[in-house]
């Protein structure tokens, strides 16, 4: 068997977009991924669904896997013929033990690549508005280990030299020894007034920064209750934060927002949350696919075979449009066979999806709920006409029932099926219970039902209670009703029942919470 190759990849400091293009490519191709908690869990969304995921970090019932075991694991996987990504927080060569991992791979004749990452030593200060160098304030910087674990001694740090070697000093793994570090620096000649910043969980929703001086920082950190992981920055550049702080100013800063909709539909919501400074956390509990029942497939095929007969084609969602076209292709039907039909599209997104395929909707109902379609059809649709309704299997019957009541012949086809999925994300229950998720978004009733079921499947005893500890945002009244029927308290509701409306409501909810 051919040996696999091992990619030692820097994942960046936490924000999943701070991985390199090369790192992401390796991750997408990998047969196995070995990771720990400093590498953002959302990066695993890029991993192939059939790839092996091996967590080597701390678990409630197990200590972090020993470095020697990890080294051997990488060799073993590669010898099984797998291409392996070892995902490491920040940059793999900065206190990342990449030397040991690569060393053993080499000894065993396993090929490897080291793919650099953005180190927290630079990125975390940057996200707190602190540049590690500055034309006037610091022309050099050092990155120093603080040896967080108390059993290690710092024999390798020459404090007499390190203290004044560079303008800026950046300490990683230093929180537990902050008092010792400040003491040494003062002892070897830095003024007690030297500015110091401590930035916890930089680039993530939990980012928090405090500033002080070598003389005051220990008390300030204790009072603020900041915990590892954190980066300590010492030097005049720290003052820049007063004017340059930027992430904290974004409207959704500090909010980790759970996105439950199907991955294929989630991108818009995910991008908007990200742009506004929130941290989207994807946990898709539904997926859509082509219908599987032979009966439904035959119905769809016969509906497309008689494309000429329809007076109306009514599309109620972007999914509906996507799958309508997929079937058009599958059935080998030319869109011009629908020449007689007028097209109705519910909601601007549906209309845009249609327009992108060269069909301008004749009718754009004002309201975004299917019921609004009927009001706008008044006078346009006559008894005896025929309407095709391509939709998902969970569509509500309101529209077709009322069309029929008006004497319209309706042909409903379930062009796609919605099924529940449980993402393989063992973290979510713990994160929800631990307050690490701040808002849960529901964009349909099925996301509500499925999230509750998925959490139970992941071992959570009382998901309702955990969910009621965070903000619940629903896209509209129908979804909100389902949420409330399940015992959830809806705290965020938009005025307009769209993704944009939902995002605005998230921002408004945030402002309210901050008392703005
Ligand atoms: N290879 C990593 C560093 C590993 S040592 C890198 O290049 O970033 C682990 C230390 O990195 C932590 O103790 C902490 O000091 C720092 N660190 C990593 N990610 C961090 C983050 N998001 N926020 C603050 N500190 C972080």
C-alpha cells in the first residue's frame, strides 16, 4: 500500500476564516484530520463527510493525548495510506511541537508538508487593535513562552536579555505566570508603568481584552477574571488599542450565533452574521435532497412532460426554484415548453433565484408568507386555469387548498425532500449548556423540531431548558409558533420575515441588550 502524506497545518487563532488557502485545500482533501480545541471547530465543516476525525484534546473522561501518542498516531494513519491533516492552533511552528511531529514522520519515511498559519502572537493583538510593531513605538518584537503549566520551569528564558531585547514582548501561555513575568520584567529594567494588555480568546466570540501596566496588570486580570488562553503584550504599542480597537465596535461582536438551516441554504445568513462581527456557528439539522419515492418521481416526470398545459408556475422558495430546474434538466425538458405559463415567486430571494435563470416573475406577492400570494392573485387567476406548484415535501397546504377553492386546478409536486440530519459535532450540547452559544436561529418549523431531536440524539437530557438559556430568534410567526409549542421562549422576531429581517432583528436585539 502507498503511504499517505501528512500535512501539519496552521489553523490560525480561532476565527475559522484565518486559515490559509493552502491549509484549507489540504483540509478539504484529507482522509483523516487530527485536531484539538485550539483549532476552531467550525473548520471541520470543510472536512469530507467520509473522512476520519480524531480529536486529541482534553475530554471530560480523558486527558489530552500525550505528544508522543499523537506523533505515533500520525505515522500510523499515514502508513494506512491516508492523507492526514494535523490541524494546529495558530502557526504550527510557534510553540506547536511541529518539530517532534515532523521528526518522527521523517524517521518513518512518511512525507510531510508544514503549512504555516497565522499565529495568535500577532493576530490576537491585531484583533484587539494592537500592532506588534509601530514606526514610532516599537521596531522589533519577541514571542516568548510563559510556560503556562506550573510544572515546567523557565530555565530557557534569559530574563536579563529578553526584557530589553525588543520594543514589544509577546507572551503565549503566560496567564498563570503573569505575576512572575511582570516581576521579572520590572526586575530587569522595564518600568512598572510599561503598558500591558492581556487578550483572551482573541478572534473568537469570547474575545476580551484588558490593559494596565506591569505594575497593575495582575490585579486587573484577577478582577476581570480573564482565563487562558490569552496573549500578553508588553510595550508602548499597547496604547494603540485606545484608538485602534475595531472588532469590539462591530454590532454583533461577542455573539456566537447558531445557524440551523440546511448547509446549502445557510451561506447568506452565515455571511451576514460574520460581516457584522458575530460568530456564525453552523449546525445544519436539515438537508434537502431529490425525492426518493418512485411514486413521487413518476408524478414529477409526468408533470414536466405536460409543461404546455400550465397557466401558472408558482414557486415559493429558493429551494423550490433550484429543484424545479434540477428536474427540468433530469426530465430533459426545455424551459420554453412552459411558454404559456406565468411565473409567480414568493419573496424577493425566490424571484432573484428565478431571474438568475432568465425568468422574470410575473407576480411578486407582497407578503412573504404563502397566504399573501392569494391576495395578489385575486383578479389574475381564473377558475378553470391550471397551476403547477413545485415545492418541498414539508410545504403547507394553505396555498393549494385555497387555489382549489377558487376553482383552480393545482398540480403539486414535491421536487425535493427535507430530511433531518444530526451533524457530527459532539461540542454543541456542551457549548449550549455552558453559555458559549448566545443566539439560536430558526428559519423554519423543521429546524425547531430537528434541533431538539438532534440535541437529544447527542445525549442532551433537557434541550428545551438549555435552549431557553439563550436568545431564540425565529424568522417569522409560523416558526415562532412551532418554537413556542415546544416550550421555547422566542426572544427575537423580525418585522420582515426574511433573512435580512432576521439579521436586522439580531442587531436590534444586541443593541437593546447593550442598552443603546
Ligand atoms: N501555535 C500557536 C500557539 C500555541 S501555544 C500559535 O501560533 O498561535 C498556545 C497559546 O497560544 C495559548 O496559551 C495562548 O497564549 C495562545 N493562543 C492561541 N490561540 C489564542 C487565542 N485565540 N486567543 C488568545 N491566545 C491564544
